[in-house]
C-alpha cells in the first residue's frame, strides 16, 4: 500500500508541475528528503498527511488508495489511428482499471504474478532478418500448429503469463501493449476483423518481448507496413509468426503466379492461416516469393480482408477466460462485491452473468441467474 501511495504522490506532483521542495512546503516538511522518502516507499505517509494531499493537491482519496487504478506505474503503447489525446487518455484510464483489478484480485485469490519474464534475444540494432527468424522460432517453439493465429492468444496467457484482453475499444483504437513491474498485458479491439486482430496481437507481443531493448512509443499508427523502424520490425515479427515458411510451403511455389491465379491462391492461403490476404501478400514480398511490383499491382478490392466474403465472423467474447475466472473467484471469496464488478466491467448484472456463461465458468454464488 505505501509503495502504491508513494508512486501516486510522485505522479500527481509531476502532473501538477511541482518540485519536491514545493511539495515539502505544502506538507510543512523541513526539506524535500521527506517527500523523496515517501515517493520511494521508504517512509509511510500518515493519515493526516494523506488528508493534506487530498485537500491541497485536488485529488480524491481513491486516487491514492484504490488498488485497481494504475497511476505512476503502468506504461502503455497504443496502436491507433487519429484518436485525439483526450479520448485516448480516458480510455487508458479505463483499461488501466481492468489490468490493475486483475493484478490485485489475482494476488488476492492465490494467483501470484510470475517470477520470470520472457523476452526475445534481440538487441536494439537487430536486423529485419533476425526479427523474422525470431517470429518463425516463436511459432515453432510454442507449437502454434497449422494456423498459428488461432492458438496465439492461448499461448501468450498460458505459456508467457501475458494477460490478453479482448475489449470494446474506442473507435480508432485497435490494440495496446501494457508493461507493469510484475505483469504484461495486451488489449485487442474485439470487433476488428479476425485477420486484423491476429496481426495486432502478434505485433503487440513483439513489443512486450522487446520492451527493455526496444521500448515502444506511447502511440503508434496501426497498419501492416510503414511506420517507425521498431514498428516495421514488429510487423515483420508478426508476419513471420503468423505465416511461417513451413506453413506456406503446402500452398506451392508462388514465383511465376500472376493475375487471378495469384489472387486466388493468396485468398485461399490467407483464409486457412486466418490472416488478411493483404498481410500475406506483403509477407511473400518480404520473403522474395513475390516481387515488389507484382505485390503492389494486386487490387486491394480483390483480396479477402479475412476469410471468404460469405463467412460470418463473430467477435470473441469480452476480456479472456483467465480474466473472468479471477473475477469469479474474487466474487466467490468476497474479495470483490457484485456492484464493484458491475462498475469495473461496465456491464449490467444480466450481461455479467452472460459473460461467465460465455467463457464456460460457473456463475459465482451471490450473482445469481437472471
């Protein structure tokens, strides 16, 4: 608790553009060292000092005490298109509460954070070839099978302890990676087409696994090509993971194909791999299987966005089974009230019940069945 309060005091001080000396005078301390000790968690903040912070800094008490909030610790990298700063900040606060709640409740119900964090052995100057090899190795090491896209989210949660949340995102937001000291999380807009979701998931995975050597920016423009160098590398990793060479070989040679024959094979292979045909096209260009001019000459309208046009693609259920399991256990053990769960997930009680049923989880006692 004290470490949390200290981090939040520092974040609020910096947001108010106050120095430690100025904050020390607000509290009536003799010097800034006392403020520094509170911010680092070395000194406990008294109840009286907490009241002063609330009154003088204009923050509600829950800002300092609510364990569900992420203040002064979580770092996000958003994949978005032209989302204004205000909307993004508001959605980040909401997303932070989901992640913060999971972190707190998981510990409460006996699911501690992992001791080890996986990473890719890639330096900041890694080449595109190195990154593509890493993507292929990932698919092989984690046995993602014939269509790696279908198993990726499960492998991330099960094998890497990365929280994966399928969410109703603000328009223009397609996904995000979040880094906490003890937890990694990825959010994906669940109403995007499956091929886009899968690509975004693999892209954000790259950021999680290379955060220390190639830290991402707070926002980036979504897309399968272009962008800053680190985003281009993340795209190459995603393409190699979702479309590894071994999974493309059964579709035959691509060299020499053109026109309708090339388009038909692209669509067929993309449908089976659960990626967009456009992403597959650029993957093949990167591999040298299709030349740049041929790739650019394919009409976008002829390529399947995801699956055959007559195939309906229902969005995945909200959040994830692991997340909902922790919420259910917290409700059952009394670590979470029904009203707090409703407020946290912004779901009426009927839809909360449906969420448990959708993930195949028994409705917790006290929630009831409507």
